[in-house]
C-alpha cells in the first residue's frame, strides 16, 4: 500500500549518528564507574573466553530514513560498523532493485564506514511509497532498519473543503449568439448550436442575444434561441442601439459626439423592449431577462449614470410586468460610476433583478493597483445585493490579434487561454459571480472556430476556450459555491455542492508545470471522477481514486491543466 506524504504521516526520524555517539558515551561512563570501584565487565571473563562488548560492536545505517525522487535512480548510504560482520536484507516490495553490497564487516576492525549504493525503480503509483531494509549484526544478532521513502510523480497537494460555508448560486455559463447584422460569414449554424448547447455538447446554459434596432432582424435569432431553451438554457437579450427614431446626437464631456436616447423617448424605448419580449414569446422563446442597454458608458447609445437610474425607476416595472427579469446597468468596466447609482437608489435596485457588468478595463492583474481596485470592487458587489445575483455578461481575450507576426497571436496559445479565460472564470466565481457570459461564441478567439486564417481550429470545431468554459458549465451550473482552500501556489480551485448536499464538484487550474495530486479528505466519499484538458487533450478522463485506509481521495492534475472533479457522498 502506498504511503502518504510527510504532511499526512508525521515527521521523519533523526539520523542514527547520535545513537552511535550515545553508545560510546555509555561505554566511557561504565569504565569510569569501574575505576571508582563500581565494577565493569571486561573483554574477557575469568575463564579467558571472548565476551561480546555490545557498546563497541555495532552495525548501523547512518540514516534512519532516506528520501528519493519519483524517477528511477541510485542513492548512497553509509554503513557504520565495528568489530563485526554484517548482512543487508530488505522487506518485500519493488522500490529497491539492487544493493551494491549486501555483506561486509570484519571482527578485527573497529569504527569503520562502508559506502553502499541502492538502486531504485520509478514510482508509477499516484502516492508516495516506502520500503524498509535491514542490517543484521551477525555477531550480536541485532537488527537495525532504514526506510526508503519515494515521492510520487505527482506532488501531493492537500485541500480543505467546508461544505457548510456557502456562497452564490451559479446560474450558468455561455456566450453571445453572433448577431446577424455584424457577423457576416461566421454566423452560427444549427449543428454548432448542438455542439455547444446540446445534451451531449459543451454544457453551455446561457445564451445572449442582441435586441436589434430594426424589427425585421428579430426573426434571425429565434430558432437558435428556441433550441437552446429546449436544452434548458436561459436566454437573455441586450440592446445596443436605441433606434434612430428615438435618438439624438450629443457631445460627451470628452468632446466626442455620440448617439443618445432622447429623454422624451423613454416610454417609447421601453415599449420597443417590451415589443421584442412579446415577439420572442409569440415565437416560442421565453426570455429570462433583458438589459436596458449594452454598455451605456460607450458610444453605441450613450447614457449618463443618472439617466440609467431614472429609466430603471420609471419604466423597469413595466418591463418586468412581462414576466422577464430586468438587468442593469451592464457598463463596459462594471465601473462604480454606473453601478453604484443603481445600488444606492432604493427604487432602482428594487426594479433590478440582476446586477450586470463587463470585465473590460481589467480584472486579472491584481498586482496592478488600478486593476486590484476594480477587482476588489467587483468582488464586493454580491455582499451589497441582499441575495440578488451579479452576472458578468461580456468579455473576450484576443491579445495579439492585430499583429502581423503569427507568433504573437497570443489567443492561439494554450498557456494564454488557461491563464486568461480559465483564470478569470475561476476568479470571477471565487469573487461571487453567478454567471459568466463570453463575447462571440463563434470566433477565432471564441468557443468554436470560424472561417478566418486566425482560427485555431476548423470552422465549427471546438477551440481550447470552448473546453475551458465547458469545465465550469458542466461542473458548476445550478450548483452553490462552497468554501475550499489550498496553499499551493500556481493552483486555483473553486468548489460547488448540489442542493441535496450529496455531491461536490471541483474546478481546478494548475498554472504551473508541476504535476499535482490533489488530496481530498474522503471519510464519506463513495465515488470520485474527473476530466482534464491540457494542451494535448480535451475533456479526457483524469485518474482518480479513493485510498480507504488513509481516508483520502486523490485527483491527478497534469502541469498546465484544468481538471474538474465530481465527488459523490
């Protein structure tokens, strides 16, 4: 049976050098006592026969414990001996393959040291293992032991799960349905919707639509939305354009002229949104929610913060009366300038069912003070919402897109995908988000490939980002996040439980090259399974198991990987 790492077993013993020294001290003390008349046995008895002096005759290993790495190799160890011959043997096991010298010593030599070499095999077990070897003093029959402990190929990492400490309910994950008015040749096909939202697909459970300004385009998204809805997905929509008929042009404080909804057109604009809701409902799509404006702080249709508050207060109830939830303010960077006015106005927040925002302007680089302030602000929002959810409804990662040198197309690289989308997903869940919705589902930087030269996979095939999002979609949707901790640098982990409390899922990112073995206390775990995605594999089975004697389950994480696990209790 493989043994657990030191952290689970206790401390190693000290070297036996000190035991040899103690024997010498005892011998000296006994001789001093004999000079004082207390008596001391001599080397010879009265009859002249030899008598073994156990304080001077010994055969010992210089170490009580020897640690070796997981790969096959050799180690040196010293045998300390005096006035005896000795023999080495070892217990059953396949760790030690050869000992360079199994016998030695000389009864006429004192205080000697012999170096021996121990060859050992590669440890293919998931846990550390050990084997004990013995040295026998052939003159006295005394036996001393040394234990060789070999680490596993995967470094053990202990985690702690607190099933009683619960955070947000997770509504799901998904992306933006490519708008018919913008996407040209890379519109999403029915088969591609099946890949992402089908029963055997990637597990996406939220689909975002554009509320087109012209009603003639509304039908373009109906079939895809109906399909996703039939698979259990939530459908929500955001308007970019308030329509030309309701707009005016104003000059912002920065001097830029932008499109703006006329104040006297607020009621007509609310009716425009309600009309879209009813159209979709009549065509079989029951929208879960609508936003009043995509990025009101940008130039699509520009709103001042107090205008967002006023509209939500005055017309939010009419929109919500359709049975659809209202989302606001959906600012580009989830900035306090737009978000706080909603939070701080009792009537506005009462009409806001889901607080929403985007992660542009930074979220990951918390070493940057500006980004850290944004991160802290966003992660502090759930505590201010009194149980209402916060959704992250748009972001994308396309670093290097405008470079002519293809080696600088960062979005093609696995490490980039893992350390950007993967890390942001983990950090957003850890920060209290209830949903994460990416930008275009189908694009060279999206979930499935498009038909451009920059696409990392053929058109319609699943990209690495698609699998990364799938890990969260399959293992966190409709679960409640619970507390989990690890002190392993380079590892991110979030944990979730189902309503019954008999299932826990883990989504783990290993951002280092080191192979890790995650150890989970498993006193009542009945089953553990996991899947992994790396640079070379996609959602493949990851090795797991339960070591009943140690009461621990293990999950293997390759270097630079995302691994999701399911534990059944």
